[in-house]
C-alpha cells in the first residue's frame, strides 16, 4: 500500500519522470542521429535489438501522456530535452525541435503540471561524438551553449532545471564498463569523461545563471556498495566502488574534491592540470536530485584497478535483477545531508522498479509494494532532518530501457509497442487514490 498523502507536507511535490530518447521517437521532428542511435546499430549492444527511433511515439502522443499525469493527480513532470533534436549537428539550432518542447511545456501548464527540465539525459549528438564526445574538453563549452539555447526558449515557464542526469552513467558505465553509448572500455577515456562531465555541468551553471535562470541543480544516481563478505579484498572492492559511484561527483560539486580511493586509479589518466577546474565545477546548487534504485555486493577479485567483482545478493529482485532495498534510500538521503549538502533542498528525482507484465497487463502488485516502501524510506529520512522536497516516480510509461531494450517495464502505464495503446496499471491507480484522496 502507498502511504497516506498527509504523511508528507502539503508543499511536497509528487511527480513522474521520463527522458527524451526513451519515449519520444528520434526519427521525428528533424532530430539528428545521437550516439545512442549509432550504439544501438551495433549487433549485440541492445538486448532485443531495439532502438529509440519510435520508442513510445511521445512526439505525437504527448497530449495523451500529459493527460495521464494530470488524471493521476501528480503535480509535476520531470522531462528532458534531446540535444540531438535541438541541435542535430551539435551546433545549429533546429527550430522544429524547439517548437516541440515549446508546445510540450505549454501543454504542461494548461494541465496544471509544473515542468521540471533535465537538459541532458544521455543522447549526445553523433556529430559531437565524432569529435570525442565527453573525452573532449570542448564538450563543456558546447554543452553550456546548448543549455543557454534551451533556457532562452523555455526558461520563463520552468519550475526547475537540472543540467545533467546521472553523470556516473554518462562517464563510467559508458566509457569504462562499455554498457552504454559510446560503448568504450578504456580507462583513459573514462577518466577524461569523469572530469569533463562535471566540468560541463559547471560551465552550464555559469551560462544559465548569466541568462537569469533560477532553481538550478543536477541529478546524481547513488547505489549502495557493500562487501559480499568480511574479507579485506571484498571490503576494499566495495570502498573503491563507493568512491567511484557515490563520492566522485557529489564531492566535486560541493567543493570537497575527488575521493582518494578513486583518484588512486584515475589520476594518472585525468587531463593535465585538472585541479585548476575544480572551482568551476563546484558552483552553488539550488537543489540536488537523487536517483536511487538498488544496492550491489562486491567480492575480492584479481586483475587491475579497481579490482573486485559484483556478485548477486540474497534480497528480492526486480525484473532486471536489481535487489530491492528501500532502507538504502534513507541511508543515502541522510548521508548526503550529513556529509555533503547540509540543508540544501533534495528531491528524489527517480525511484521505481521494472516488473514484467503478466496476463493482466494492468496488474503490478510488486511495484505498488516497492513504491510504498520507498516512500516510507523517504519519509524516514525527513524525520531525521533531511530537507527532502519531492519524489518523482520512474517512469510514467514503459519505455526503451537503454541496453535492455523494450523488455523491462518501469511504467505506471503499460505501453503496447505494436499499437502504442496506453493502459494505466494498478500502480497508477494507487497513486491516483493517494494523491486525489
């Protein structure tokens, strides 16, 4: 069951989240190719061989989708703009793309929904990938220019703006583990992306402030890293992964620097004079977005840094094999407030689970239990003094789940990928009962 709405303050924001490439359909509206289009064209990179060319056809069906958000009682919609749609070649503005987002934001206001923008949710224009993408220092200035273009068109109607979604995925998952576009397994490329991504955030913050933008933040993902056993090797492996995943970006953004346990392996590959950029990275935030899904256990392992290997844990798991551990959300929220951001407003910008559809496509009891437990975990953090201001469920719709393709279903709304028919699930109705009383 979901908790009663009165469990949270009246001004606490409840919303849903999506991202452009996962739902819009990149084949429409003059969008250029992104590095996800080219990554998906490589056999074996996407589990079902899919791509985002049609996705959920949100580009054409957005009024219906916004109606679903409103009818469920949500106050807010976290969406992203596609860099490849707005600037197909990475530089030239596509008026058709900006017009689409203009209509979308107006549509939110017409329905009483607060627009919460994320400027970049992973779809880098292929033309910029050709120039090195996040390995290239010039990406910081290019990203700042793109964010300024978005703000000039939409900024007067936005409730908040986040520069980037999940830098760890943009940099590490994509350049060291090779699981996301551009699919590299290169420690030099990873180290440079790990630095240029937060540098781009800092440049964008400066550009957006200069344009008069307010309520600016960034969205980071956090994943509990714990040792699989009591051996020194497992303890060390978990510490290193925690430094890479959970400390690297928040430390830099808050002026605390990069963690030593991660610098041990990355510093030899960082750009020359990287230290001179740290002040530009640590520009003041108005809020911090937190994405939380799961934990991972690490055992000792052979091989070069970072060493260790992830192993399956004993807890119940989602459709994607992610362990369900709600108390981790409380732990991260309290840890962030204690160690990094103090009383800075925090928003849970993503939390949700993949649950396979059964014969009754609207039945998702596991998701209802998952959301209820995580909402109670969020409330527990508030009871411990965390300045938590909102909770956005991921995701409104079943969608293209990146390297997993269209198999995992995160949505409150079922999408039939043949007909594009939308069917609200029991979890959508549970939110509706909670939010509408």
